[in-house]
């Protein structure tokens, strides 16, 4: 599971990352990666922070929570690929409801590799 210190919780952080980050589209997810800390709040824990956006278009509440749990679990294993000041927002697309965790992990790895190189 994704540790709480690595979860993005502030809407300003989400907005800044989506607006100013680089975008990588995949079939079931869209990644927005911002390299550099968004806020200088002393309460922020060090390390990358990840936020999830799983809208109603993905499915009902049960389906959305299942997709969120899968994405959090996959991202816990991928935190080492991010820099400490990175901010990442993952937006789940409707196709993610039928994707396995392995498919989601593959798509996240491909998207991160594409964005980290640039």
C-alpha cells in the first residue's frame, strides 16, 4: 500500500501538477508528472507524492475504490523510480475498471519512463 506520506492530499498540489506537469497518456491511465516541489510547507514529508483521480466515468463507488486500491498498490512499488521532489497525478480512464493490476503497472511504467526521459 502507498504510504500516507507519499499521498497527495491538497487540491492546490493536484491543480499545480496537472497544469504545469508533463502529460503521458496510456490506454487506461493518464499521468501528469511535475519535477520539483509544489509547496514549501514545512509539514510536507520528504519524498515523491502521488495523487489519484478516479472519476465517476470509471464506474460506481465499488469499482472506483477497487481501481484506486490497485493504483495505490502498484505505485508503492514504483516510488523508487521517482525523485524526492516529484509530484505525480494519475487519472484513471474508464478502461481501467477492466484492467488487471499487471496491466496498470505496465502502463504506469511505460508512462513514467517516457516522462522521466524528457
